[in-house]
C-alpha cells in the first residue's frame, strides 16, 4: 500500500528587516485577493489602561502596537502579540484590517506577489491636542506614489458652510434642552489625551 505523501505548503509570509521601518512582513508565496492572512493578537485592554501604560512614552516615538477594536477595547500587541504587529503602514496598501466579532484580521485586498511587503493603512486617529509636528513624528516612508506623508488619518479639510436664512417660528418645547445635552455629550466624547493607535 502506497503512503500518500503530504506536501508541506510554504508559509504565507515571513518576518524580516524592512526598508520601510524596522521589521516587516513579506509574502513567502503568492497570496490571493481576499485571503485572510493573520489575526492581530495581543492583550486586550481598555482605552484608559492603554493610555496609562504608555503615558511616559517619548512624544517623538512613532512606534505603536496598539490597535483599536471598539469604543471599549484596544489590542496591545506589545504584550503577547504575534507577527501581525510587524506589518508596516502603507498609503497604497495591499492589505486592510477587518473586524469580526471583536477580533481584528488582516486581509489581502489584491493579489500579492512573493517577496512583496505586506502593508495596510494604519489611519492613526488625530486628536485636537496633537502637537504641531504630529505629521513629522508619524511620517510615512512607504515610498508609494500616492504617499500622503503621514501614518495619521488624512487631515480633514475645513468645509465652507453655506449661510442659511434664519428659521421662523417657535422652537418646540424641550428642543433647546436636547441641543444643550448633545453639546455636552460631544464635549465629553472629545475630551482626554489618547495614545496614538491604529484605526479599527
């Protein structure tokens, strides 16, 4: 009776030094579009704990292993993380992050050739209290033609607001209170200093 020989498949990727930054993740074989490559693993902590953990971090250090899952949870791949933490940012990415049942996965958004470095857009959140040189600190060196020069989410352009004629009539009872409550809630949501983290 012949024994069936099981051919070992080449792993999808390997970690090695990257010309973009530090270590990177490179395709070891062809990766088809739509392939789930790896889950982003690490310790799951609250936003408050993540902020406290890195509050003494050098403000000019752009290295982050934090990944936002949702409003309550951040994955810190610096603790019990896997190879996914070495995937670098790219402005013309071949991968994207997806969230499924509170877990983060990295997927190929186009076919990736062997030897090609994997990358996805970090879209690091901007905050109102960011220092003026925040785009310099989080400078991107991906080398893409479409490189926006920063790992931060694209800066929002100020919108021109059209002037509207004032509405006439009596405001409904309680509408003013609701409007004030919304303003207070928006103020609370935007308050607080947050450590830079990858977008979810």
